[in-house]
């Protein structure tokens, strides 16, 4: 009965593990511990207005929130002034003052599409023309933590795994104690249903033997997959119990910060390698300025929370942060005061081994692409210049993570010419 209740709670809490058939038992919650580095990917879902953040334009009516003379700077970073223009969150001024020295910004990114789904896929995988490539977060988790129980956790956005590892979703922090302690009354650690540990060990052994017996019988693929997912959910309670000591007593109000809190608890517990975080509502076809001034400060506050929480947990020096969106907004307003899809944007990075206090690439006064020399990363309008696209970033990320030559990465080649690799990006 308690096991059935546990599975019902999984559904209520939004916890799911999509476990490909044929994975080893380590993939079902019995794996080891990882000591990092850990990867947090923040997704600004819907397409952010970079002129309201890290690529300000106070000319040509591109942004009506400010004028050219109002643009602020912090070291090499130029950013739109937002203090006093929103109600909740973190201003650009506060964010760049606090993190500018750690931050690598790249402007003038060529998304090559202004459609949401292809753009999300392209930014997540580095491959625009394939539906089977894994996200970088999934690839690095599979390469670095194949025996880690919750190696890749996603809270939304494009999350394909390439069938390399299970995908875990944990969305309701209020249910974690119930899920993590299913053999305790209402998740109370001092109130177990079974007083002796050997009872729980016998239950786990019985589940394992039943699963192995089922696997030895010939079954339809759908039945086999369903049984594998059931077994994964049953074993996952032990994994979740490792997170609980690191969740904290006070939970943040904002959804993005709650996502970060869960992911960082997984990192600290050593049961998670990477996490896909997601904040939506950026698709500002109407009333662009009002919408962007709601979601950009919320995004920056979520990043700030993640860094501060990582510091409190003693793992800040192990956390790599990628901040991205699937597209930008047009350098003009439509008749509804909104901005539509634009295939040019920006991306930001922070983390160990990433040299911050830098801004690479640029767009012109019309928010059009400018070419960059792949060797020097300086602007280069000549024959040696290229438009930086997501595959350039993904090749560099694979190199940074030390998985460029991993067998799993080889199964999903990016086919980037050696002359176009951004060897000095980090």
C-alpha cells in the first residue's frame, strides 16, 4: 500500500524519471557520488530582449526604456539601466556590479532561426537539424556521472537526453520529504513504519529480485519500459533522501530560485551532475517593456540566489552557470508595443576556469550581426571572421568539460571545422 502511495505522490509532485531500456542498475537510483564540477543551465524561455539587458541600444528607437546616454557600464560590460523600472527582482546595475568580474558575455550570437522549438533545440544541443541530439546538460551528465542516480534534472525547456541516461523532473519542493522518506509517516524522519533497518533492506532486495525476474522474461518493449520506470521510481526514494539535509528550512518565493535550491541540494548531496532551469514569459509580442521588466529582474534574482546558495553550501567553486535563451527580440516595436522574434541574441557564462570580466562579440546600431575572428575573438569583418552560432559554443563547452573526446560525445558530432573552434573562449 505504501509503495502505491509513493508512486501517486511522484505523480502529484511532478517527479518523473524517463529511463531508457537497457540501462544498468546504477541508472535506477543505486549509483555513486559525484564531486563536481556541476552545471546549471538557466533558460530564459520565450526569447529575451537583449537590448534590455547585456546588449543595450539607446538609438534608432530600439529600446524605449532609456536613451544612449543612460547606458551603464561595469568594467567592459555595457547594460541597460533597469533600477527603478520594476517591482520585484534584481536590477541590471546590481547584477553586473556583483558579478561583472566573474561574467563572460558573448553578444551577436547567430541563432539561425526565429522559431521557438528549433531555437530551443539548437541552443540546448548545438545541433539545429536533428531531433536526437542530447542537450549539453544531459551529455555532460552521462559522460561524467553515468552511475549517479539523478545525474540530469530538468525543470523545463528542451531536455532531450539522446537516450543516454534517465531524465529526472522534480517540481514540487513541498513533497520532497514525503517522497524521500516513503517508509516514514508523512515524511517524518523520527516516525518510521519499520523500526528495524533490515526490514527496509529486505523490501529493497525483494524489489530488485522481482525486477530482475521480470527482465529475464520476454516482454513487449512497452511493458518492459513501464516496468523499468516503475522500478526507477521505487528506488528513487533513497536518492531523494540524500537531498533533504541540503534543502534548507526556508524556501525561496520565486519558482526559479526554488528550482535552483533543489538542483544545488542534489549537487551538494553528490547525486546530480547537471540541471536545466527554466523561467518562461519572455515572449513579449505585446507590451515588451513591461513584460521584460518583470522577467529579466526575476531571472537575475534567480541567478543571484543560486550563487549565494552555492556559496552557503560550500560548492560555489564547483558550479558552472550558463545563461541563455532561444532567440532575441526585434530591434523595433510592433503596433502593440511588443517585439517579435529575432534570430540574434546573447549568452552569458560564469564558473571555475571561465575568465570573467569580458565581453566578446557585438551587434551594430541596428542590432545586426558582426563577425568575430575565431582565433582572437576580436571583431573581424574580413574573410577570417565568422558568425558565432550555438555549435561553436557547444564545441567549446565540450572541451571545457573535458568530454570532447568521450565516446558518448563522438556519437553526436558537431562537425565543426577546426579553423572555427573558439579555442580561447574560456
